[in-house]
C-alpha cells in the first residue's frame, strides 16, 4: 500500500479574509492541484475556525502565517480598506500576492504605496479578465477577427442593489462597480484612455441618492487614437445579472452574450421563455475565479502576474475621473499614461 | 360578366420624386387597397415615364397634379432640400401630405415654415416608428412590461458608407443618420430631452473627415425626469445593417434584435454560422414602408397623423445640439419643449 | 400626359377558386409586374364578385375564361377533389397551369390523369419549396456545405387542429398535412424513397380518432443509398406553427429555424420571453406564395415548372404508403422510382 | 492554532478503475465535502499509483478495500464486462455502490444477478439524469408546463467515432450509445415502452459496418398510453457533441439546447458565427458527474438511489429490442413492465 502525502511539493498559501469572496478563493486554493492551502486568517475567530475545519487547514494569525517560510503566497480577501495594508505586509515578507480588486478606494493612497509594492509579485484579481467568454473575445480581437477595434460597448448591470449600508462604504458606484468595466475597457481598448464623460443618476432607490451615491450610469471613454467605449451600469436590472460586451471594428463585430443557468426553454402560445441568466457573480464568474487561482499558481511558479498593481491604480483613476465628470457635468481629460 | 373599375371610391394620390425611396412608395401606393396612385412627378422625364409605365399611371407636372380635385394626397419623396417647398405647395392646395424624413436640414428654415404648415395634415415618414418589432417594443413599454423606463440603448449601424458625394450634401451624420435615432429616442422616452452629449470621430474613412463630417458617434441624451439614452452610430459596420434597441426599466428589459435574411444556420466544427442580417433599409424596413402607406391611407380617411411636422423639427433640434456638443466638447442643454 | 395601359404585354391569367388560398394567389397575381389577373371563377357568385371588385377584374365562368385566347395561364385553387378536373380542362385548352397541392387524394385517380397531363405545363404549388429559408438550406446542401447528406429531420406541427368537418374530407393526416413534408423530404433527399414506416396515434382530439383519422405522427423514410428522414407531425402544437428542418451530413449540419412574428424579447426575473412564431401558414409562407407566383410568371414565359404533376403523384404515393404502414404496423417498401 | 482533520466524520469510499471516467469520479470524490476518497484500485499498478499520488490516497487491492470497515461505498468504474462482478463483490461486502453505466452488455447476465443485487444500495450512473438542463426540463414536465407529454425527440450525436477497436467490444451502437437515450426516454416518458422500431445503417465509416455494427440510427418508441419518442444517433456529427431534447405536450413544448463552450460570437459579412458546442462528454457533463457524486454522498447517508439496477436492465432490454428490430426490419413489442 502506497501512502504519499498529497501536500508535498506544492507551494503553500495563506488566505486573509473569510467573507463571501474569501470562501470562494479558499475552496479553489484547497482543491487546486498545484498549491496547498495552509492557513486561514480572519479577525472573527468563528469565521476562521469554520473555514479551517471545512478545508482541514489551520486558522491562525497573519504574523504566524507571514513568518512561516513554507508560505509562498498570500491571498488578500480582506475588506477593501485593508487591501493595501495586507499587500504591503505580504510584500515585506517576500510573499507572492493575490489581491482582490479594488486595490484601494483612493488613488492617492494607492500611489503612495507604489514604491513599496514596486517589486512585489502582486496579482490583482480582476475576475472578468479570467472569464472564458471574455478571454475568447479578446483572443478574437488579437487575432484580427474584426480588423481594427473602433468602439466598445460594455453592459454591466447588477440584478438588485446591495443594502444601503454597503453602498455607504463602497466608495460609490464608479469605484465599486464600474471599476470592473474600466479595467475591462482598458484591457480591450489596449491603449490609454484620454477622456471620460459620465452621465449618471439615482433612478433605482432614493436611499442610494440620500447616501450621496448614484445607481445608474452611462460612461463614455475615448482613447488617444480615437477609439470610444460606452459603459452601462445599473444597480438593479430587474432581469438578473447582465454582463455583455460588444466590440465593433473595421471588419465586423465580436460579442459576448450572457450565460443562462440552463439551456431549457418553454414554448407556449405567448412565445418562448428561456432560462434566466446566471445570477449572480459567484455563479457567473465561478470559472473565472478558478482560472484566477490557476494564474496565481503560475505566479507562485515564477510567472509574471498578467494584471497587477498599476492596473488597479489606472482603473481607480478612471473611476475618479468619472466621478469628477458626473460632479461637474463636463468631460474630464486624462494624461493618458499607459 | 361584371367589370368594375378598381379605381372608384379609393382616394387618389400623387407621388413627387421617382428615386429609390420614391419607387418604394409608388409600389406600395399602387397596390394599396385603400388608395390609388394617379400621378408620378419627377423632373427627369425618363424616370417619371418609367415609373408611370410600371404602375399604369400618368407622368405629369406638380401643377397639374395639385390642380386635380381628385387628388386627395401627395407623397413627397423629392430630394431633402425640396421637402419643405413641396409640403408647402401641397398644403396650399389642401392636400394631405406624406413627407419623407427629414423635414429639412435646417431647424431655422423648418421653423419658418411652421405657420404655413400648422393646419396641414402632414404625416412625416419616420420609418422606424412603423417597424413591427419596434412597434411591439413600444407596446410592451406602454403596457408596463418593464415598469418605469429608465434607460435606452439604440444601435444603428449602416453596413457601408455612402459615396462622399452623398456625404457632402447629407447635412452630416447627425442630421442624415442619427436623425432616425433621435426620433426613435423621443418616441420611446416619451418625455422631452434636456441634455445632449456627443462623442464622435472619423474612424471609417478619412475622405468623410476631409468632407468635414464624422462617421462614428456615441450620443447620450437625458430627459427631464432623468431617463438616459445612448445612441451608437457608424457608417460602416462590416457585418451588415444593425438596428437594435434595448430598453431598461424598473422591472426588466425589452429589446429588439436584428432580422436575419433567412433562418438558416450551418453547424460545423468551428461553430454555428447563421444567415446575415437583412441588408439594407429597403429590405429591413420593407414592412415599415407598407405600414406607413397604411397610415397615410388612414390620414386620407381623416385620421390624425401619428407623427408630424413638429416631430421633424424636434429631431432636427437634437441633431443640431449633437453637432454643437461635438464641436465644443461639452454637453448641450435644451429647453425641453414637448 | 402619358397614359400607358399597364395591362399590355403582360400575360393574362384566370383564377379558379376564391377561398382562403385563392384569395392569396389573386392578390399576388393582381400585383405581379409580369402577369395580369383577368378573371376570377367561383361557383359562389358573391365570392367571385367580391374578389373581382377587390382587384378590378371580371368574375366569369370557366368556359369563358378558357375560351379567351388572351388567357395564358390558369391558377387552380378549387377544392382538392376538383384539382384534377380543372387541370385537365385547362390543359385541354392549352393553358399553363398553377395547381395548388395536393394534385388529388387518390394515387389511382392521379395516375389515370397522367397521360392527359403529360404534355401540360403544370406547376404544382408545394409552397415550402419556395420559402426563402428552405431554399437557402437546399442551396447549402447543393453547395456541399455539409458534405454528403445522411439524415434529415422535418418538424411540421400545426398550431391547432382544423374543425372535424374539415378532417373528414381532408384525406387524412398523411395526405393533407404530411404531404408537404413528403415533398420536402423528396426535394432534399434527392433520391428515391424505398421504405416508409409510420408510427401514429390520435392524441390531440378524440373526435379526430372518431373520424377515423390520426393527429400525431412520426414517419421514417429510407432512400436507396441509405439516407434516412424523420417527419414529425401534430395537428396541435400549443405553441404556434412549428416548421423546422435539420439536415445532417458527413461534414456538419444545416438547419432552418422558425420565424418569429417580431424580434422583440422581454427579459424578466423568470427568463427571457421572445415573440411567438409566425402563425399560421398564410403568414409563415406569405413570401413563398409570392415566390410561387414569380415562378408561374416564369412558366408563362416558357420556363419548365420546377415541380410538377409527377412530384404530386410521388408525394401521394408516400402518403398512401404511410397510411398502409400505420394500418399494418409494418414498414412498407416502395419501388423507388425517381 | 487549530488543526482539525478534514477526513473525520466523512464516509470513505474506494474507486475501482483508473481510466478516463474513473479519473473524473476520483477527482469529484476527492474534493467532495461529504465523502473522502480513501483507496484507488486498478490492475495496472502505474495507473493506480499515479491516481493515488494525485489525490494523496492509497493504491490498494479490491480485497483490502472491501475488508476495510471504514469504507462505506465503492465506485465501480472498471471496464463494462466487470461491472456486474464488482457490483456483486461490493454488495456482498455490504458497501453502497456507484456503478458506471451500462450495468452489463447482456440482459440475460444482468437478470441473473438481480437476486444478489436486490437489496444492494446500487446507484447506476446515467449521467444525463444529472445534467442541470435535462433536470430542469424534467421539472418543467412534472410541473405541468406543457400539459400532458405526448411526444419526445432526443438528439444524441457524437462528434467523431471511436476507434474500431473500441466499437468491437462496445456491445454495438444501441448498447453503447443509445443506452443513454433509452434511459432518458424512460425517465421522461414516465411510463413503460411497449414498442420499438429501429431504422439504422452504417453511413459514417465502412470499418464500423465491417465490424458488424451500425453508426447511424433513428429509433421510435411507443408507450402504453400512446406517447411516442424519436431518438437520433450518429457516431460522427461533424459539428461537435449534439445533446438536445424536445418534449411536446398538450400545452406547448419544452426543450434543451446545446451548451456552447463560450458565448462569443463573431459578426461578419457572411453572418454571425458563434462558438462551437461543448465537446465532448467530459466537458458537456462535467457538472452532471459532480451532481452524481452529490447523489452518491446522499446514498451514503442513507437515501434511496434515484436510478438503480432495474433501470440498467430496462435500458438494456430496449437496446436489445432495437437490435432485433434492426435485424428483422420489424417493430418489436415489449411486455412493458415498469
């Protein structure tokens, strides 16, 4: 009878944060063939213990985890306002980092950390970049399937708004929700954005407006060469999670449609009704989260992160510009660095 | 043997202009059960004669046609810069009018004609309002299928650009092409537009830029209550004629997709390839043109035109506002009259 | 003022039968640029007069119409049991014939007429052969888009059953409804059918069973080279008119999907609901009926009918074989003539 | 620091067979929160060792595994001709069983084992019953979404044929491939099948015919109450893995469409090309295999298997009947037991 240890030879990682997204990453890390989850860290002892029990790992403190030479990487899934702090600590300990988006809510604070994180192997988890359909769209663009990209439409509608308590600490629609779309736009436009115009309003829930936020927006971006992008956001679609992209080029268009929960359709006298869209991001992007962990495994093996700290800062800059545009009613120019 | 005259009892109409769209209207009028085509008028004698022969009617002059008491209505399909003149002549003669869009290329000139046309029974042929799918979408909105309308996306992409010679006399993208979408937006938003922002560029053909026009645009509209609309235009899609609408409301969305030429699809190893979209407007809106003639028949019977002179002026105002926004790089406020 | 006669130079036709399908053909013939409708014949004087008035033509008798040397062709839209008689009369008078399907309800009677009709220019109106989507599918097959055709699925489901009074004189499901699918199968399989097996039942309405008919069937066909076809029929789908074809070959598949009334879809929490299918054959095949008239115009100009008497007999033979298979519970072999 | 053992409290299972499907089950069992994989058994020591290493478990012999009181269940993924033997051994040891389909290739042999397996908790892995879309379709049927089920179409086309060496030991198309569809038909028709008619041929590869097998089939089933089903099979579609179901009832239809690898589509002048279908069963049914393991976990907790030994025998009886029908050219009657 052969009894190998399945843990050997696979780099160990620690997870900070046992919330909703932390639990997703914990499961993916625990079952990943090329890494092993060793520690779970959460200020709430019950949360940490439950997660540790679930995956047969240890609940511990950040200090212990970072001091463990066996730990090659850290997954930062703490609350957004602690992302930078945890990244800086992990970087100081020489660990590879997988940080949830956004890098922070303040461009200024983020820039201040740039020096200390310059040499860190930091992978920023913009999940849409790892969605199979979005990746296939990008490959089509890169393969020249539609000639030169001219304009881009991104539809990103949430099924229903979060509680207002969440809205209040979210950083606002542009930094909390559009941040994904700014990153997707940057990734696909493949050149610097030089102008942002945002038309936005509170149409969904007056309580969101009372919290000084908006819930509906149409944002226009323009790049140096003249490419244009439209981003459409709402906190409440009323029809599920709507995540589509259309890219228009000199030789045609390429698009990603929504994913339905099943392919069942009922045909009746009133028409055909198909299954609703996959709802919500934990389902829609389940495969993207697994692909993120694959990428982090590659980073642990020495590969360069495909999306990093600077991407987080750029997306944040676009979010701040959109906020200024909305506040002033004017388009906002950006320096357009890469 | 009974030999009835098929012309009796049906109101007679005259057609001005035997060009592309004039020929469509001629065919629809000639075969319409509730009207009879009596005259065709065109400055080019051969054009007039050919069309007259085709439908077994008389080629004549505008004077004779307007002087004929049997003529109940006039279809104005002359070049755009003569629309107003012909409408005014027909109105002076007391005829009902079916005028092709746009009413004119100048808001100022159009407004100057407002008094003389105030009492005319003038039906302005914005074809999209008569498309079965767009009508069905509007009925869904009116029936409350998506609750309160919040935002609107209109995609209107031409397959390929017209000759630059056409561009030069077209009035520019906003008055020539977006004019349709401005009207559709007004029709669906169902309240006055108070703000227009246009981001536009010449991306398709430098010759269009050299002619001082643009070929690609994203236009944002906002209404008094805060509804928003996005219009996307390009003179060249590279994939056919793209005519889609998505309306987002408090309780869901309603959309109109493109119409394919056939429902054939080929499934092969590389995926499934379906038939291209109907291409171009003569096919895509063939049924709309027939429905326009049905509506004109109703106008001849005394019904109020569902879209008229004022709608033409409003659409033109939006086009001019978009032009100013593009020129200044700023949003443009409108008075927001109905 | 030029007053051409629109009737000159266009061959004149007479229509026999002012029922539902007769009225469709009357409208298409009357507005066709390459023929002129001259006479309408119907035993019911009111029916004939109404149709004559509608199109400004003469209601007359068959004798007068056939005696008129100006009449080049006859459209036979009489009741099925008079098709053969009218075809024989028209053929004797040397007229081209456009006969509605089926040629008759009896193979025996039809064969008896074969000699007299051998030299007639008889076009049999199997409308599906003129549907743009079905034609596009056939062109794909002929162009080798799926390599060698191996099997074929034809779905032909009616929305709701006709009155039992109709069922009783219809000739039964196979001769009344499947006849279309037998013809489509022959047209696409492109080789003789040598075996028929029919599994059928009365599942929709017991009154149909009481009238000694069936309302639901699955029919298998096999050709000499081994190609197979499945035909699915029901008199009542409960979801509209279902008219689909899938052809499977050595290199892929080609299929025709249903046509929806509009392209509108509503997205709500329960899923997306699109518009119902076009319903019923007068709408679904409106364009096919127009294309049939185009073909008859070509026949009037001397072209060979693309589908004729022999095709009508072959389809009837398949219907009779299906009936025998259902009655005996056994597959039925056919001689497999072309 | 808390160090729980993740193995505790979860029932342990052993896997027999480290082939393609065995590896899938191994992965699903190893990462399943409600069971733990303890042993892997395979006659090939390298295969067993590799799999054991992959999941950190022991490679051992069947005797040791069955003798281990900690083992609650056995997953039988051995070659088909050993399924029965392994099931009997596991049953004798009092273990719960998850056996891959088919239960055997011989109805006779399977029936002979019925007594010994009568009391075994045996779950037979017909994967299609666990596919989310097929399950959703069945729920719609059960919820009355289409009234009374009348007929059923099952399309099950493989992308490309297996090697002829596989064909030779497969038991033939009906027992190897159609067996799935017979089970799906039984599951959905929800009443005994009383008649089978099979039209089949070797159209894909003459080598399959030389091996005395067929590669293309259309099979008709009829139930006692008159429901009918059509099954379509081919060993080579040329367009990927085609797994569709359409169920037609008194009040409409419900259908399951194929699953595409991504939702990307490219729109060009020739039409729109969408991504290919998921290809092949390891991808298409990945979620079904996970759901099977969920069900086996429930069986380990004491739940009744939802599909068992008797279902395997019934499906095999239908396969044998189809073979007789093909051989004799006649429909075959079945006793129609439940």
